[in-house]
C-alpha cells in the first residue's frame, strides 16, 4: 500500500467517524437545533399537540400547520433562564402524566375536548386535578403559561397572519388622487 492510498483511507475513515453520530434515525430526535433545552422528539410532538389545542385549525391554519411549536421551543431555549427551561421540560412530562391520570391515555391520543379539559384543569386556580396545597403539577402550570404566551405571540407574528390576516400598509395608506367630487347643495 502506498502513502497516498493510506492517507486517503484515513481521511475517509475520520470523516465517516465525524458524520456517523448525525446519521441516527431515532424518533427521539428534535427537528430543530436547540442550545440549552433538552427536549425529546416525543416531547416535541406533545408540545405540538398542546399548541394546536390553544390555536386549532379552523378556516385558518392552526398552530400545528404553522409549526408554532418550533417558535415556542426557540423562545424558551433563547429567552428563558435555566430554571424556567427545566420547569418547561418537566412540565411537558407532567402534562402527559396528567392526561394518563385523568383519561388513562396519552395526551396525543385524547380527543380535542379531552385535551382542552386537561389543559384547563392544569391551568385553572382550583380543580379536581389539584388542591390548594398540592404542587404535583406546578411545572405543568409554568410550562402551559409559557407555551400559551409564546403560542399566541408566534401565531400573531407568523407569515400567514402578517400577509393574509393583517396585511401591512405603509402609513398614511393608499392615496387615490383622482376622485370625482360631488357638489353639495
């Protein structure tokens, strides 16, 4: 074996070792790159379902169609401190657990009305899911509060809303210089 082929083979082997971890096809991978937030693919799907519960698809696209859950993940990753990020990730697991406790099914397999009841039960001041002294779902309440805020913000700032629902008009608006005048009597 000559030196050129040995160097070429070593370069290919080294490049293959560098690329191998990124070639996994695990379902636990998140679809966007996050710096500080450790969210699994299952949790991302749950967040997508929660945002769709907040803004469902009607005659306009819902949160899932507009990928608002990506916006929520990026905002929590970039704009929240480490304590809030831990509460967010823990809250996603608690939302799933609350659905299992209440309906004996995962959140994504619940009906739309059941999802609304789970979220309302977790976000409400008093309900059958929590008592005044019970902090079992505290992280879920924090997670839902952040998710609701960023879902609404992401939806209102989405390309669809800005171009179709709230089109921008440069101030002072359209000028129509040729308007027939009517004489008043």
